[in-house]
C-alpha cells in the first residue's frame, strides 16, 4: 500500500484519518494474502479519501504565497517611502 505524505495525513480530519488507517490495514492484509487485485481497489479508495486533504494543503500553500507576496510588497513600499523622504531632505 502507498501511504500519503505526512503533510497530507496531518490535514485529514479525525474521521478521515480513522478511515485511512483502517483502509491501510485492510490493504496491507490483502497484500500479505497476495490479493493484489483487491488491494488495488482499496488503494483507489485511499486515493479518493485523501483528495480533500490534498486540496487543504494546496490552499495552505496558496495562502502562504499570498502572505509572502504581501510582505514583499510592503517592503517595496517602505523602500519607496524612504527614498521619497531622502529626496525631500536633499531639497531643503
């Protein structure tokens, strides 16, 4: 069975995580019994189960990117204000 990343597992709800752990256990049992045909079906269920957590992870990344862009923009604005103040000081 393929496990999802730690980051994705961290964003699963309690119900999703319980279901994920149960499906992993069933899939591992099926693999031990060489029932790869059924383990494949369980893996597909796991893949569907983790999709919402993957989207939550993407949303967190987008939010972080927006915050970084805003921070960089604020630094740029501060620099331009400082430049304007220096120009005004030189004119006096």
